[in-house]
C-alpha cells in the first residue's frame, strides 16, 4: 500500500505537469496536490519525497517558461510549497494515529489471550480443544468466554457470551471466569454453579446487562447441562447428533438465572460441541444463517483441533469476509 501511494503521487504530478506544458491549464500551484494524494496512501517520508519533487518541478517549469515567470509564478511556487508541507504534516498525523491503533490492537489481543488461556488438551478422561475468533481485524476485546475445571464431581465446562464488547465486557467476563473456578469446585451441581454466577453478574452489571452461558458437567457415563439463555450444545455419538436443548429455557446470568438441568448419556467416543451465538448467527451476503447441521460431519475428524479448524474455515467461507461477532468454540471428547 505504501509503494502504491508513492506511485500514485508521482502519477498525479506527471498528469499535472503534462497538462501544464500543453497549455491546457496553468497548474503550477497545484503540483503539490500530488503530495496530498500520497499523504492519504503512504507514510510521511514518501509523502515528503513527492512534495519535494512537486516543488522542484514547479520551480523548473517556471524557470524555463517565460510566460509563467515573475511575481505571479513565485506566489504559485510558494503556494505549492505550503501545500506540500501540509501534506507531510497530514501524513505524520496519520502515521502516529495508525501506530497508536497498532499498539491498542496488540494490547487488546494480549488481554484477550490472558482472559482466554488455552484449555488443556486432556483433563481426567476428557480430551479438549478450543478456538476463539475475533470479530474485527483490530482484534477488539470481546465478551466471549470459556473455561474448564477439574472438580470432585467430574470435569466442568463453561462457555458464555457477555452482552456488549470492549473493556467493560472483558471485565465482566473475567469476573465470571473467576467465579466459575471457585463455584465449580464448591457447588454440588451445575445448577448451583449457574445460580452462583448469576449472583456475581447481578452485582457487576447494570439492569440491562447480562451473560448467556452454558455449564456442563462431564461425569463417568453421564453429562449434565445447565443453560442460561445460551445456544444448546451438540452431542455427537456415532452418526447421531443430538441438540441438548433444556426442557425449560432459563434467563441469562444476571437476570435471575435458575436453569432446569438436563441429563444425557455420555458414552465413550462421544463428542460435545459448545459454542457462542457468533457461530449460528453468522450470516452470508444473502442474510442466510450459518448452517451448522450441514457441517457436523467435519467435527468427527480424529483430531479435535482439526475438527474445530474445519468448522472455522467453513464459517469464514460462509460469511465471505470477516465474522460480525466474536466466536468461542469448545469441543470435548469422552476418552476413558
């Protein structure tokens, strides 16, 4: 992009000089418009090169052309120099703004990585894999979250989505994860865990803020799901796929969540996909939602990581550009 900016600047300069020499227009004062074009596309150093070239060419044209000599030509040359300086200053300001944006992006990405540390590949008799996909190229901190905990009751997982984005959402997500680590080991069932997290979110968030979440306990042969306004997990057993939708839908965390528990068999070889709504609510250019059911077979790859990579690739192909919402994925497999 920076080389193209330099080329564009010199191309505009050549266009102005050519028109000037053919007597179509008197453009000496506007030669530095080429530097303004360059300042929008390249850095300050290259913009300065275009600005200097435009001033030098204006002086040379005025020197060899008697018709443009005199006080009027000097005024035009000074005006061209002023425009060139303005272009360089504009490029400096833009460079500094882009550098601040790059630093903020790095800070945001670091904060997101600290918030969502990689899950262990195995815990007790459960293999695990996770993915987080940021919604923007600037990697803005979002509120999607996931965590796993080893407890006396088995492996417990949470996947959640804080309403909103930015630092406030990240702070709520961090508090939810901290509360989950404590409650997962202390509470007797995942319903009690959900109620404890609901109390935490209610203390932190405003009346209009909430967190959707699904909490799962993976035991020796059964799993238990507590859903608080969150998309239902998918259970894959052999060739069958089951959506673990609760018998009654509960409110999200922070709004009085008291989920009804759902219990299901958890045989060896079964896989469980937990995800945030950034997956199923992703739309293509025609407004069609991502068809998760059509890509379930890709989740049966022997490698959990490759299974999630395949799912993310299909999502990107579906939307055709970048995802509009953050996305968190956790895939668990029962391997005694």
